[in-house]
C-alpha cells in the first residue's frame, strides 16, 4: 500500500506456484535463530515442536491442502521461507525431501505411505522481494495485536460463536448458556462478561448446584432453585467479573473459588445445595410477572428494581425510560450509589407519568403528585388498576414529611440533610410498581 498525495493505492500481493524442491526452509528463522542449514532448522522443529508438527501433517493429509500460503523471498534459483517454515517442513517430510530424526517424523513418513499421499509438485507461495515488507508482515502475524495493527486473537466468546456456527466444539457451553440467560432477562452487561473467568467459577456440577443452574439437553440454562434467587446470584457474579473484582487471578485454585462463594453466602445469597424443585420448575424459563398471584418475599434486592423483574414490553418513545429502568434494575446498587437511586427513581416516575399523560391526552401542567393521581384514577376507571393498588399508591401521594411518600424523593434532591433508607425506597417501589407497569403499557 502506498500513498500518493491524497490518493491511496493498494499494492497487490504476488503469488506464484513454486516447485516444492526449490523452496528452502529458512535456517535463520526468528522462531529458533541461526541453525546453519535447512536440515538443522527442520530437525529443531521436530525436536522442540514434534507433536505440533505431527498434528499439522495429519491435518494437511486429511484436508489435502494448506490454508495459508508461505511467504518466500527469491534467493538465486531458490526461494527462502520467511513465514510458513512448519508447513513447508511437513510438506517436505511427507514428500521425502527431508528426513529428520525422531518418532514424530517417523510417524509422518508412515502416514504418507499408509494414506497414499501424493505430494504436490508445486506450492502456491506469496513472493516478496522487499525485506522491509517481509519483516512488517512477520511482525503483524507473530507479535500479537500490536495495538490493532496485528492479528486480533479470538476471545472465548468469538471462539464459541465460531464453534456454534460451524458445528465445532464450544469450550465454554455452561458459560455461554449463562450469558444468554442473563441476556434474556435484560441484564445489560451480559455481553461484557469474560467467559473464561465465568467458566472457571461454574465449571463443576457441585458449584452449579450451589448456584442453582444446570445445562439442559438443548444447550440452554435451566434453574434448579427459585429463579429469582438464581438471578440475584448470577447478576452479582457477572458484575464482579465485569468490574474486574473477580478475575482468573482470584480463582487459581479450589480454595480461592470456595472462598469467593462463601463471601457471597455470608452476604445473604442462596448458595445452599438444596435442589428439591420439581422437574417442571427446574426447566421453567418463566420470568416474574404481575400475573403471578403468589405472595412475594420481601424485596431485599441490591438494586431498587429486583434483578429478576420482567414483564416490560418497551415501546416507542420510551427509550430514556428504559435506560433509567435498566440502571435501577442492574447498575445502581444501594451499597455504593445511595444518592443516585432516589433521584433516578423520581425521574422514572415523572417520565413514566408524562408518557401516560401523553397517551391519555392529558396536559402534564400540574404537580407530579397530582399528575400521578390523575393517571392512576384514569387507569382505575379503565379497569386496569385495582382499588387496592390505588389505595396503596394514594398513601404515597401525601405531604406528611414521611420517608415513604413521593415528596420524600423530591426532598432528597433539594435538601442538604434528607436521606432515605434502603428499606424506605424498597417499600416505595413495591407501591409504585403496579402503577408504573400500567402507565408504561398504555
């Protein structure tokens, strides 16, 4: 590639079919340094990388091809290999042109005879005459990412994507299934989880049982405990991994892994070995919705909106509301964002109410308390909001200086001294939740 003023011209690569006998394995290859002769360089490869050489030769015979053209430079009537020494060495051993010692080389010679291998007379090579271009090519291919200039290796997620697309073997199936499960429930950081770290933590049946997960026959994650409890544990683990609070360095041995799990257990996460749920419950992927009439456990979530909450079908013009909801459900934790939560909560109530006013053709020109009451009454009149829910909400719309009313959220924003406890905010969420769900469904 060359630059001429403002014009870019790409230099085409030159490929040439070269007789295998005219291609010389580089005795001064950077992999091993100066070795004096081609035969010495080949012998080094079989002494130091014997099993890899044998595997490569088997692949060449099975595929009947190589997948990368060697990079060569003319040297008189011969061509010196600068990238592809291993490929060319295997081809030469298969053809009987070089005879290194050792069991791996002998296995390749035997493979050539038993498979009826017909050695190619020529090999397609990339021919370069400029040593600077050759050295730059080698650097791009063998010196890692080089800040993006070199080849970017696949992370576990990319490897799994390739395996799934081509029908290959996925090395991290339980980790991938966990990530997809979190993605389905709306966890916003699911795509940032380091799969190798997650896999290290959950790769045994025993630890999966403690968390309450298993890999189904269809490759999907199933829960073996109360799903709400499982989601709380998984989102906490995911947050720790994404925030680099939990890395492979922290999980070097079983004691480290057990120590981390015991820390979570001490914080109140369910990591018992009890897996007494029925088969139907285990295979259920049902997310909590208001249609479930069973009495819920007290909300002790780390976030205002419990991680396991579901049931929202987002609509147009709700993008900002959705982002705030996601923050309150997954990102803003009571332990480290105590002031941000009531501010975001009040904003969520206000934007949701304004959206409902717009849908109901009501002018949002009164106080927030009055707007909420007006929308709630309209929802009740339409039969989508119960009188009981309205009574619960009405208690939060007064101005009695209580810490469990809408005005308390306003006071947190504008007062230098007012704070709300976590339990006060959770109680307010429990009362506002039915209203918000109905308002956003308009």
